[in-house]
C-alpha cells in the first residue's frame, strides 16, 4: 500500500465519521430543538424588554399621580379662596375674574393629568396581559424544548457506539499515515471539506479541471503528493 493509499483510507474513515455526526445533528428532533431554542431566546429578549418598559411606565405613573395630587390640592385652595372672595364685599369684579381664570386653568391641568394617568394605566394593563401571554407561551415552549432535548440526547446515546467505532477507525487509519502527509492534508482541509480528489478521465474530480498528462502520470505512480493546480486538493488515483 502506498502512502497516498493510507491517506485515502484515512479520509474515507474521517468522512464516514463526519457523516454519522452530521446525521445526529440533522434529525427532526434536533431541528425542533433548534427552532424552539430560537423561539425561547426571542421570547426572553421580548420579556426582558417589556419588563424594562413596565418599570419605566410604573415610575412615570407614580410621578403623574404625585403631580395630580399637587394640582388637586392647589385647586382646593383656589376654590376656598374664591368662596371667601364671593363673601367679601371689598373684593372687586376684576379680582373675581382673575380667580375664576386661575380655577379654570387648574381644571384644564387636572383634566390633562387625569388623561395621562388613564392612558398610562391603560398601557400598563394591556402590556401586563401581553406579558402574561408571552410568559405562558414561553413556559409551554420550554416544556417542548426540554422534551426535544431529551429526545436528542437519546438519539445521540443510541448513535454513540457507532460514532465511537467510526472515530476509533479514523484514529487507526490516521496512525498509518506519514506525519508530513497529514500536515498537508490538514492544510488543504482548511479550504476543502474533502481534501483529496481522485483523477477521473484526466480531470480532478474535485473541480473538474483537466490535468496535464505529466501530472496524471505522477499521481498514478503514487510516489508523492500532487495537488491540483486549480483547487489545491491532493490528487489520488485509486489502485485497480
Ligand atoms: Zn481540482
């Protein structure tokens, strides 16, 4: 067996291992798990954003209530002042008008403050319902997620012996390859998932580029690694 044959065997063993590992990652249970994970992450972000908005609105509500109390107090004072003026014979019509204007202005401010409080209250109520709804949905999703995770763990446990065997085989094949060749293989692997390509009809099977006869012959001789000039894969001619 030539040294490239050993490398080829190693690549086949490694591809078999990759295929087994990818199979476990591509099951319906895993797809469900990934989908639920994204959903939960999104919901958690939304929930924490709602919490922040709620805190801000609650603080605003407290402030609005305090303002309202203050205005109401001012209004009461103004009302009793107006009543006193009405009973005061020395009070002029101009003074009465001014006091009435002040009362009206306060009434307007109270009306606005009341509306602000009502709007904020309404928002808090609506948002609380939305929050509860999201929380419930996230709770259900979390249950589904946990179930999917267990299913995935079971699938992995079931596949594990086969994966372990494939890994052991890959390690065994790896040990038979010259270290220098392995280094080269690893370097090509950074660009290509499958670093070796066979020569078929004088073409590189990796990129379909036609190869010069001298290259084809050199590869066939199996004397040393030859990389495809176009894609850089290590060329290989399987032994008949
Ligand atoms: Zn190529």
